[in-house]
C-alpha cells in the first residue's frame, strides 16, 4: 500500500514537471474561456512560475485582474509583459484600458499610441484611443481614430455608432444619420450586437437627439428591433 502511494506521488511529480508552462497556459486559457476565472488564475500563476518569461500568461492574468478592478496588480502584469516583449501590442492596449477605467485618459492614450506604433493595423487600439480622445472632448481626433478603426474592421458597429454620436455633438445631422445607418447595418450581423445597440439607445435617450425625430431614424430602429434575418454567432469586439 505504502509502495503504491509512493509510486503515485512520483508519477504525479513527473506529470507536473512534464507539463511545463505551455500546458499550464493552455489550461488557463481553456478555463478563462469557460469563465472559471479563479481556476484560470491558478494556471496562469503556474505558467509564470514555470517560465518567468511567459509573456501571454502575464497578459491574460492581467486581464482577469483588470476585470476584477485590481488595477495595480493588472498594470504590474502588463508592465512585465511589455518588459519581456516591447512589441506585444495587446499588453499596451490592456494597460491603457486599466488607465481608462481609472479616468487616466492621457496615460491611456499614450499606451494606445505605443500599441499603434508596433501594430498600426490594430482596430482595437484605434478604437480605444478614439474613446480616450472622446472622453477628453477632442472630437476631431476621436473621429479620425474611429474612422481608421472602421476602415480596418468595418463590421464593428460601435465605431460607426461613435462617429454618429460625434457628428450629433457637432450638429451635423446628415453625417450623424449616415454613420448611424452603418452602425445598424453592422449590428444586424448578429443578434447580440443588435440587442446591445437597441438597449444602449433606450438607456440613453439623449444620444443622437439631432436625428431621433426623423423618419429615417425611425425606420432604422424598426429594422434593428426585428433583429438579424437569421441566427448568427456572437461577435467579439475587435
């Protein structure tokens, strides 16, 4: 009996040693995707303990920490990822998101700048930087970023909606309506986006006030509330 226990323990040790950082990271991602965040954190911890240079493990652990509003710990993870790989755009974006959540808009924009410098075709970085400029009421610069994000990824409805919102603030009803139509067409690519946009408009009745009284806006809202013509998979943010 004692011999069997010893053998089992040795096999367990051998298994853990053979797994390595890659196994722990992949297991963490699997649990992360299933929204089992506590367990995912444990595997990300094991990954970086096994390989202290595992960039993606630091980044993904940081995302969980950011979503839990543990901003200092999250930033420390993103700092480490960037220290290990200064070309890893996602870490700059995620660190910028931490700053955005804390209303540190200038610092957020700096991180999005860095992300764009290493990955100019990142729709996420342009979109998020646009949000930073929008928070600072730098409307023209925000619109430039949203336009670039829409060019890179035309299917992400929020970029079009944000442009409509900006043109509403600028009292340009024609442009606001044109971009709102693009937002609706993009949102109708799947049911979740269509429902999200409809809900956002219902919860923010002052948004797009310049076009809400038009029959064009009314017609677009009818289309939006009908939803997609067929069942579609939920779309991830760019």
